[in-house]
C-alpha cells in the first residue's frame, strides 16, 4: 500500500462520440468496464483510497460499479472543476492526489507505481505522466523552458502553430501535492476556448509560484490512449488481448492463433496447456497444466484441472477435475462440480450437478440438479426430469450405476449403488442398489401388417 496517496478518477463525462445511452466509462474493454480497469491499476500501484467523480448517467455507473467512494460533478465545467469536487472527501492522511482519467483503461499498475516513486523521490509538487507520440492531435502539449523544466501544459484547442508541433503530450494522469493542488485550483480561470476550468492550468500556477514540476515520460505511449469512440474501444481491446496472450505464452502456454483468441485479465493457465483458435476465456478462471482448450471453447468464471481436453464446448461458473474429456458441443452450466477422469461427450448439458470420479455421460443427455456417484454410466439420450412446473427436484445416482440409453429419470429419485436402468425406461420410483429398473410398455408385433395395409389401399 502507498501511504498518503488518494486516487481521484474522473468519470463524469458523457462521451458523446460513443453514440451510446450509457456513460462511456462503463463500456466493457478487456473483460470489464473501462473504469474498473483504471481502478484496478491504481490498486496494483498500492493506492487503496480511491474517489470517483461522476456526473452524466451516474445512476448507471452506480448500478454497474457498485459501492465505491463517489462524488458528484453536477455540471461538467472542466477537469479542474471535477477534481475540486473531491476536496472535502479526501482523508486526513492524504498527502498526495493521483488524478486518473476513467477512460484510459490501458494504463498499467507498474507505471503508476513508478510515477508515484519518482514524485516522492524528487519531492515534487506535481508530476505529470507524459509520452511522445507521432500524431499528437487532440492532446495537450508539454511546454518546457530552455533548461528543460516543465512550465505549462497547453491544450490542443488553445495551442499556437509552433506549440502544435510539439510531440510530447499530456496523458491526463498526474500526481499532486494535496495542499498545493487545491491552492492552485482556487487561482485558475476558465480563460480558454472551451470556457472550462482546466486542470492543466495548475501546472503553470505551480511553476509561477516556484514549485517543483516533474514529468515522467512513458516509453510505451499506448498506455495513455483514451477511449472516445467505439473504434478506439476496439483498438484498446486488441491491445489488452495482446498483452494477456503474450503474458500467458511467456509463462509456457501455447496459444495457437492469438489474433482469434480472447482471454480475460484474471485468467491463469498452467504450463504446456494449448489454447486453440476462436476460444474465449473470461472472469476469474483457472486452467491447469497440460490441458487442451478449444477450438471455439467458451469458459467463464470456472476452474479447470490438469490434463483436461475441452473441445468446442461452454462452461460457466463450474469446476472440472483432472483428466476430464469434454465435448464437442457440451454445455456445463453454473453450479456443476465434475470429478477426475470424467467423460462428457457431445451435445450434453449439465446444470447444478455433482459428477463423481470416473463417470461417463457420453452424448445427447441432460443432467440437472443431480448427484452422480463414481463410475456411473449415463446412456445416450438420458434426461433427468428435474422440474415439475413449480419446483426443481434432486436425483441421486449412486456409485457404479448404469443408466440405459433413452431413459427418463423423474425426480425426486434415487438410483441405488450398482443398479441398472433398462434402455427406454421412464423411472418414477426409487431403484434399490443392485436392482434392474424397467419401466416401458410391452412390445407387440403384428405379423403381415404391411401386406394387409397395401391391399386395403
């Protein structure tokens, strides 16, 4: 934790170029709202005290982001005005204020940590995160004097032709001494093209009063990219995807085609796991070692053991043990726990069930609200009838049972240890261990029926 630092995240703008009914900062990028990525980076830098300045569409921000420390900017009168709204909510231990933009989801926690370190080491009143970019249009320019000291920041709309040629730009991320910041905010005026209170104007105020202003120049200018429209949103998504894929590949995971593979920031995967194209892995998902995932797999908020084959299938909020083989075209729904050495074949759906070690559900079956013991065989086309129109009921299939193909198990029901169910049965009563359950109509064959039918026609 970085003591004495509070992050103030600016998230009050509408983002008109998004052409959206929702505030810009809650649009998803890299597996979550862009605002959450900024807050997460601040947390990675050790800044636990965070204040979010909201305005337009704040009720939707509250709904998506949940319980945060918010302050409201009722009228969007500029970035300086926005930061000033946080003045009264900063804790007594706050010595420095880290200002972040809620629409810059590419900023790294390590970068912010280094920024804070330089600020403290050089005892600066303000430190600006800057970068040199080939096309600086739209960015504020960093103005330096002959000795190289930062004297001010000039916004793009207010810059002279000579200033527009400057390639070093303001990222919108700063750290300020708290006392000096709010003193400077009292002095700035909306004397600019936009008629707003620019936070950037405090830099000139600091310099004019003889306060130390530092710049921390980034090597990777991609980190400062802001999101203003959906084209930029997609570009940022691509950068974040590339970062995560490279992180996993450098850790020993094979990603066959990174361009078609989407992996969220909180996903982990073990050594020698192979991830095939068109796979999407999201949420806090853990994948073990020596697995083979995909192609076209979807994994969300799940745990996958070691040496698992998971082909063309989907799993959500569930767990798979070691040495399992799943798919193709299976759907494992939330609340399912699968043991080791389990085979789940094609076109199988499992919901809120426990599957014991070594059991098999080879194909074309639905298992819902069930507890299946070890070494159970579920024949093709078996349906666990768990819903009576009002309530969901449990089915228990004990160890070593064999369910014949095309069976219907009508819950509540218990199939005993080692019991057999004859193919084509609809079972409505418990079957004791070691018994054979048969529930189907008697077959009748009518001899010579086809010839008689032909004569009648």
